[in-house]
C-alpha cells in the first residue's frame, strides 16, 4: 500500500505549476547570453588571428564584419555582452542581501533588459561618431 501512494505523487513541480516572472525570464536570458558569449569570444579570436596573419587576412575579416550581416552579429554580440554584464551586477547586488523585495527584484530585472539595450545603442553611437 505504501508503494501505491509513493508512485501516485509527482516527483517534482514542473514549469506549468510556476507563474512566469521577470526574474525567471532574466535568469533564462542570463544563461543564454552566457552561451552566446562563447560565439563572441570566438569572433574576437578570429579577428585577432587575422590581424596577426597579415593584411590580406585582416582585410577579409574586416570586410565580413563591415557587411550588414557582420554588423548585425557585432550588434547582437554587444547587446549580449551588456545584458550578461548587467545580469551579473544584479546578482552581485543580490549576493549582498539587497534587492529581494518583490518590487525591487522585478524592477532590477526590467532595468537589466532596458539598460542593456540603452548601453548597446550608446556604444554603437559612440563607435560610429568616433569612426
């Protein structure tokens, strides 16, 4: 009889039980951007290797990153880097025990998304102005 009761109980709560929140969404984005940074680091390595390989290799890589697709990839990498950085800062603040109130926690999650977008646009504006 004890076996029948144990078998009927769920093993653990599933995603359908939890209500989706901003902090859950930003946690998922933080993990995705962490994975995306591997691709960006690969691009930086390719760029550095091309620079070390000479003018022909560097011209090819520069040409690719100057195309609309290359610029889009670089823009996405910039946003990924900014979002992951701000998410890390949010977690650093939480590690101090600050910001766990429901309103503050949700606001910090929203500001991570807004802040990463604003920082990305500002970085690209400065890059094009200085260029």
